[in-house]
């Protein structure tokens, strides 16, 4: 697994996390996931590495979720959640950082310091 950040430049938490990586000379590939969404399979693996269920990676307050007729109580399998995230990347909680074989969700941004 290569070092990368799944980044949304419009998100302050994502920008703060990237700034922490840069200020600590942690070189990462920047993946703007809204332009290049991860596949469902990639999301399954990321969730497994983070140690969370895919449903926990969903931004539950995004209007897109309601438009899709989904909620935190929706009865989807992990793969179905990941397919939904891949097809609707606005729903992905951010940022996700992969560094030296470890994966974290950078919320709060300081969590990235645990893996670099």
C-alpha cells in the first residue's frame, strides 16, 4: 500500500491534515477522491485497515444520502455501503491517510501524527 491521502481541497480538516503531513516531511500521493473515487473493493480494504465498518465512513448529514433514500439505519451489506460510497464520493468521510502500511481517518487532523 503506497502512502496517500484521500483529500478534498475544499474541506478544512482535509487541508489541515495535508498541512500536518507536509510539515512533517511525510510525502504522500494526493488523491482528490471527488475526481477519482476509490473503488468499492478499495474502500472495503481501507475500512478493514482502519478497523471500522463501511457505514462508519459515511457522512450521514450529506443531502445525497437522503436523496438516495438511505440513512444510518439502512440495511446494506459492507460491500453495498462501499459501492454507494464509490458511486457517491461526497459521502466519504475525509481525509483518509495511508502511511507506512497504516491507515487512519484524519479526524481530528492530529490523528495523522500517530502514523507518521
